[in-house]
């Protein structure tokens, strides 16, 4: 890779997956270790010292995608760090890759969201994310904003971990039947980030906002059923769970997540040629630690 790419958030599960896939292609990213990586005051210093051509910001991946509700303090840390990073990259005309989520939409649309849809955020976290998305587009000429739906990783307190705990805690589980999105294993998200950065390294000025979701759009119940099958194969569930469908409005997630979290990734496919992979194929890899 010709560009010097700085990776922030290398310690996150998404960052680790990205590093692993990059290493398999002999691609090395610049890194900033320790607590300094999340300090807004340190940003100008390490941008000047390391002199990267591009920055991939995954520093707050867990708060953005895995927590039911980020605290006010966590949101302030996310906001202040991201705003300073955007301004610093804009001043140096650096390529800045950042992530976004579906909380920037209210979920009332009947079909999958595209990059042309107006941002209508839900909750405080959605409003914070939408403001950062707008700031990135306005300030950074060279920007890549990748928006994902349901990112699944192996964190115990994350989206997938909480669902596993539900299935293992009781034979009968109440789940929302009207909640739709794109389950996306973290390794698939890392694949997409790496593929996009490699093309931008070839001087392709295809900056902008892009959506990605693993194939196919699924209900939360369908995800739970597929997960249940995998857990049974690993002998982590004694029997098939009985799922009781309930209205989405009865779920805690309804306060913070859009009911329709489905994304249309056609633009990413047409511009970058990145094809979606089936989310079911990535479940076994995510659950492998349970079998070890």
C-alpha cells in the first residue's frame, strides 16, 4: 500500500479483525498506542509526527455499535474526539474514514435506507452520530463514511452477546418480530473497510457516504433462530429455544434503535465492486471461541 494509513482503535474487535486481514496481505498500518489515542489534545501532535496520508477511525466502535445505550459521558468523549479529528484532517487534507450506524434514521421507512435518505436520528446517540456525519461531509473533502447496520462481534456485552445470553437463560424467549436489519459479522465489516481503502490507495477519488450490510436483510427473530442452530451444534444450548414474538415497541431497544435498520448497499457494490457476503456464513467464526 502506497498510502501511510493510521489506524485508530486497533484494540477494538473490529480493529483486530482489520489488522489480521491486512497482515494476510502484508499491509501494515500506523498505530498510536495507549490512552493518548483517544485524547483530542494529542491529535495534532501525532498527525504531525506520523505524517499519515489517511486515517481510519475505529476508536469508539464499541460505543457506536455494541452498547444498548451509551452514557452521556461516553457520547461526549465520542463527540469531542471525532470533532477534533475531523477538523485536524480537514486542515491537512487527509483522507478520513469513519463509521456510522442506523441510529441516524427513525426507522419509519418501509424499505431499506439508501445514502440519499435524509437523516432523522433516533435518541441522543443517533443525534450525536448524525451531527458527526454531517460535519465529516462538510469539512473533509476526502472522506469515506461507511454506515453499517447490526454489527456482530464476540464481545460479551455486545449485540450478539446479549442475544446469546437471552437464548441460554431461558427455553422461552420474547423477541421483537418487527425489527429488521442487516446482521453483519465483524470480520465482514473489516473486509469492506480494507477493500475500500485499497481502492482509494489507487487514487480513486470516490469519496462519500456508503452503506453496507451482509446479505440478506433479516428479522431479529431470524437471526436468533440461526444463532440457536449454531449454539446447538456447539452443544451450548440443550434444545431449540421457543421464541415468543412480541411487538417491537415492547423491547428496550425500541427507545434507541430504529425498527427498520435495513441498509441498501447497492452504491458500494457499483462504485467499489464490493459484493455482500451472507451473514449466516460468518456466525460459526464468531462463535468459535465458545467451542475452544
